[in-house]
């Protein structure tokens, strides 16, 4: 099963629908014999109301839509859809544009090099003659197509915005259709979007499935867990090996992980960080096709200019440039970092209202720290009127999205009865969850509650 995406970047050898009709003199009707033959549907694109998330993506026809078109050299032919046939009473091609009539149905489109693209209302069907070259189209499996829809939900980059539950469903459906990328994305959800017990074990399971299906991203996910000691003993050597394995297989996302290890001084046998080399690896990862890793690399390059990385002068303009590149693609972490610069006045004039605007944008794209930041702003009346109840609502959203900072802050609100009724049991549960993620202050709060017999 496959999905074909048209690419309009002609410099890389790809073609677009608009290129189909560029080789013929204007106004010239072509002889029927030039295009006579049988064409088989291989993909279709849905449009219109209810299909916004599918717009711009072609899905395979598969067993649900089996169609062929036979054109004879006398301007007639036959259209077959799912075993039912109708005569084509007329067809003609002019300037690379084709029009045909069948059973009162008027279809128009383009035809070139054995590829016919016909549009009927909001839907478009792609046909290919026998032997036609479709290598100019980027081909994805149906499972990868479903996963791509899930990615739009996961990062809030599609028409329907951020929805982690819909993302999960799409990733699950994609993986069940054989998508290695779908298994990786499920692992990413269990890494980033939940604090439930055993979530890193589940993430590792899914990363391993992705790797078993040949995805280098599966190795990248496993490497991250070993690098950070999430659900497994911390093992920098194994992390490096897995990143390198993925990189050698051509997985550009692995370079972001290697860059991280250099940036944080985690490369085995090297006692100090190397930010210069880290940047080189991040730059390679910017070429990744994965939305998250590509833009994560941009954010990490930007952070090298905030004055904390050895070998880099503080350059807030350069830092902001990299964040905005990622933000322009809809990456929430970059939007959050821009908001943080406005909140703290680093490199820009301190402006809480601007900070809040960027935090809200980041939250709309599902970035966990943004939910926590908005809650903090409401709790402390920064750029907005102080409102403890509103703060609690945002800390709850942070918790629901697996964010440790927001969950810890929610625990404090339950402990102190701010914006919510005092509930020591819920406070303790919040601190237990964040302690399991090694959030430092959680242990102090738990100790305080045990000493005073609160919630225990």
C-alpha cells in the first residue's frame, strides 16, 4: 500500500501538477493516438469539507477504489470503478490538458508522460499508463500517510490544531498498517506526553518495534532513553552507539542526539562539552524530514548563542533568528523560547504581554512547558491579572500533557489551597509523579509532607 505526494521542487527532479502541461504549443490539439491506452489509478487526493487534514496529501487507492481508464484512438473509451464500467463518449487533449465525458460526468485534468490527473469536484485521482515513470513522486506507505496526519495533530500544524488524543489514534492506526514511523511516534508520545507509571518502558517497546521494521528513528528513540537514563540505567556509551548506528543508516535525526551529547559533555571518553562540534551535528539534523527533530535542532543551535555555551559569543539576534525559523514552521518549543526571552528580558525589552502571547502560541502547538508558563504568569500576575483558579487550569493542562514543571506547580497549589481546595493526597501524587522524573524540588516537598503527616 502506498501514498504518493506531489513535489513542486523542480530543481530536485520532482514535478508538480502545474508542470504537466508545459511541453506543448499553446492551443494545439493532440492526436488521440498519442495518449490512447489503459491507465490505472494509483492514488487520489481528497478535498472539501471534512477532509481538511488530508489536503495536500495523496493516499493510495488500495482495495477501496480500483479504477482504470481505457482511451481508444477514436476519442472514446471506458471508465471502470470498483468493477462497474461506463462508456467514455468523448475525450480530447489540448496543451497537455485532458477532458472526457462519461455517463454525463465531465472530468478534466492534465496528462503527460503517461500520468493522467483527473479532478471531479474536490477530489483528484492519479492514473498511470503501463510503464509510466512515477519516481518523480515521493511515495509513502498508507501507514506513513496516517502517521503524517497524526503528526499534524501532535504539533498542531494541521487545520484542526493540536489534539494529542487524535494524534495517538492516528499513530496507532498507522503503526497497525505497518508504519515504522508510526511506532516511533507512539514511542515519542510515551516519552513526552504522559507521566503514567511505566511510560518509558512503553516508549522503549515502541522504539524497538520501529527499529525492527528498519527505521533508524527507532534507534534514535532508544538512544535518547539510554542517554538520559529514562526507564533504563543511564548508559552514554550505548546511547552513542545507537545514535551512530542510526546515523550510518542515513537517519539525519541521529545527528541531533549526537550534538546533544557533545553539547552536554556526555560523549564517553571526553570530559568536557564541545559546543562547536555540537553545532556541526545540529546543522546536519536541520536537514531531517522529521518535523520535530528538524526544528529541535534549530532551537538547540539558537540556544548556543544565549551566552552559556563555550566557544560562542552571546548573540541574542542570532539566537532569535534560529528560534523564529522553527517557530515559523509551527514548532511550539521555539515559540516558548521566544516567550521566555520576553519574560526575562534577555536580548529584548522585557515585555510580559508579548511573553504571554508567545506562550499561548506555543500551547496551541502542544508544547508542555508553555502550559506551565501560562499558569505561572496567571499565578504571579505577569502580563495578566493574577488569577489562581486560571493558573490551576493551566497547570492541569500541563499535567495532562506530561509536563513535570506544571505538574509540580499543580502539587503546590493543592498543598497550599491556592485556586483550588486544599488536597494533600493530590499534592502528594503530583510530587510523586515529578519525583519519578527526577524533578529536584519534588523530593523536598515529599519530605515536608511526610514529616508533617500531610497526605500520608
